[in-house]
C-alpha cells in the first residue's frame, strides 16, 4: 500500500499537511480520525501513532508523527518545489526559525482562542481576555519579526512556514476573531497565501473548522470530558 495520512481537518496541523500534499500532487490514502469521537484513542490508531495525536503518516512499514516532521518528510521524498523548504542554508534556517517559534506561541494561542470563543466549555471571561491579548502580541511579533516587508514569512516565495501560520490563524478566524480586519499587512499576506495554495483547495481544507462556531454548546459531562482530551490533541 502507498502513502497513508491519518487526519481530522478540524485540526490545524492536519489541514497544513492536507493542503501541502494536495497542492503538490502527492498521492495518498486519507484515513479520517474523528477526534470528537475519540478515534485517536482506539487500539487501531495507537498502533499507527502511540502518541494518540493527528496528523500521522504511514508509508509502507514506516510511520511518522508530528506535523512539521511529516511536512518535511513529504517535501524531501516527493521533491516538492524548493521554495517550500529551500536547499539554501540561510533560507532554510529562516523556515526552521519559524517552525521552532510557532509551536509554543502562535499555534498555541490560536487554538486556545478558537475553543475558548466558541464556548464549548465554561470559562471565566478573564481567561478569554488573556488569551486574546496573547494572540494579539503573537500576531504583532509575526508581522515585525517574520513577515516584515516581504511577500511571505521567510522571503519572496511561499514555504511550509506560511502554510502552518495560515492554518493556525484560521483556527481563530473560525471562532469570530477579526485578526485580519485590523492588520492590513497580514490581510494582504493571507491573500497571497490563498492565491499560492489555490482558493478552492484553501476553502476545501477549512470547510469543517469554519463551521465550528455554529456548533451547539456541550452540556453532556461525558462529552465535555472527551472534548478536553481532544483539545489536548489539537494543541500538538
């Protein structure tokens, strides 16, 4: 069997992997792992990824977890165009710099902003305010440190850094955070990323998460507990 990807498109890193594979014409078999049904805890999935998280990759007898590792594996194996993860030492270092930064900053607060704003769990207002304040600071750092006056985050061409960043931010947009309206530089960057990816593919990948704010509140205690487990998975 060829390449297999285990994804749930409610998850930001899964969307990044999905877009990258589809954009680059990489053939794969999609296995949907529904986080809110706890499918990432099943025995069958744990054999693929003992970390119990998505995305996960299976390529013959080889399995791989973690979105960054998967993106770089796909880039190298399928010889994706150089701009995604450049061969040039310093250009690649700029991509690596963002990949290292985003895990505990933009990615974390975008995910928390989404799930706190959709109010599936009971939260104190000050917790949401703190998260939104942190998100604003991360976005400012993204502009000042990474985007600057460039077309994309690490230079004149799109890279895996842009792909991870845009899917991170769409988590917050899905919950009603107006993160592009007050930031024209980021809004213009988003348009360039969507154009580079392709608008149809971009909409396809984000269709599920953009409906998250319309879902009803969680009232069942057992389901709330399952949601907490799923949110832990989404943060990685």
